C-alpha cells in the first residue's frame, strides 16, 4: 500500500511540474550611448554587448545566477564592447561569440585580452548557425560574410520562444536589411531592438513592412551628440504601429514572456531582489505612453495638426492624467495651446484607436 501511495505522489508531482513554463526576461540595460542586453532564462543568462564601460556590471550582478553562460559581441565598436572586459573580469563566462571582426582600438584590445585571460577562444558565427542558451537557440541571420564595415558586419540574432519572437540587430543599416530581405531571412516578429540606437540609416520601411514589430526598443544617451534616435526613424516606426520605447526616456526596459505574449515594464529598479516583471501596461497606459513618446513629426501626421500645433504638443509632454481613461486623455490634450476639443479627440483617436468602439 505504501508503494502505491508513493507512486501516486510521484505521479502527482510530475504532473504539477511538467506543465511549468520558464519565464524569459530580456533586459535592455540603460548604459547611456551604447548597447547592453541581458537575456535571462531560468538559471541561464546571455549578454549581448556591454556598453562603453563597465556600468552594466552592477546591474548584471542582480540577475546572473552563477556563471554567465554566453557573451555576444555584435561588432567591435567601443559603445558595444567597451564594457565587456569588465564583464569578463567580474563573471565566469563560458562562451564568447563574435563575428570575427576586429578593430585597431583600445576597447578591442582590452576585450581580446580579457577573452584570452578567461581562457576562451571566441566562437565565430555566420548566417544559419545558432547560439545556444540552455534549451533555447538563437538563430544567426547575419553576417553571411564580413564586408569590412563594422556596423554592417554586426551579428543579427533572432530569438523565438514559443509564440514570442525578438530580433536583435546590432548597428546594421538599411543595406543589410535589404540583403536580409533578399535572402528571405526576415519574418513577422514581436520585439525589435532598433538598429544603431535609432540612426536615420537603419530601420527602413521595407524592413518594417516585413518584420511588423509590436514593440521597438532603442538604446541611446539623453541629448547625445549623434542626434539618436533620428526623427525619420521614429516616424517610420510610428507609421508601422510599433510601440516605441528608449533607454534615454524610460531607463532600464524589461520585456518578459512565458511564450504567449510579451509584457513590458520600464524604469525597473535594478536593485530589486526579484526578477518578477510588473504586469504589462493596459491598452490605455500603452496609448498614453505612445502620446508621451510621439515626436513632432508623429503629431504632424494627424490630419489638421500643423507645425506649430505639433510643437505645442511636444512641448506639453508628458500628458499626465489622474485616472487612465480616454476622457482624461482628451481633456489633457485639450489643455495644449491651440488644441481644442475637436482636435483633442482626433489626436486621441489617431494614437488610441483601440480605446474607441468605432
């Protein structure tokens, strides 16, 4: 009888754990003018780039469990690899992945020396190879071969976790996007890491027409000297329907999923002892975020909104409401100089069509 009971208990325990699904957390770390992305999957972590300095190390200590399984250097520019030597000294790294591109810079020399000091030889990847993280596989879409331009030689990775897909694009330009389109490498995705900090020379319309991201994330410093993100790029993304967020405005951005749909949170406390991601924004909160991130060009796309009104709308950001409701949003827009009740509703319908029943 005791054996029967034990067998039943084991069976019940198996059934309870068999359906458990790991949460995938992707953190776009605020490192100023640079890229650093942490993929946290159970006890396995992958870092894609490390910013210009070691500022991401303290953040990583909050999330990395033991070893840091994979470090990917998308390309050898200092704003992507400048902090990786500090990362390699701070953690036991099991694998380093590169495109094989090198650079005559102190940042690259420090990175290469730190890889050697870790006793590693970098894994060089090409299109159609994969990078593994636990039982996840990230597909390498680019490069097929090196062309000698650091940005366009960036490693491009696609991560698909059940129904949710991410595309990490390094600093590629529209030229590489066109190549990926010709080679039919691209597909509909959910989350896009906007290439090259939102540069005007990437994230072109044909690329967006195919990838159709729901959420687009860029990493850039506040008031950086490069003018990133470019107004033209933001406009293309706005027209595509993507929700745009950036580290210059939101700080640390986290996207979490159990494989069905992504949940986004911004300004996450990096000193939290929990990896639990707050709930995704409601439709109203997402609408308000879109209004508060809209550019002058984005507002000008609304029929009847000219140059001066668009500037007045940008100057009035953020639109603060006591209760997130469409009536409150319209009222906040109505307070902008030159925007009356009719235009307020038109703007709200343009950015928040999902909140209207018709």
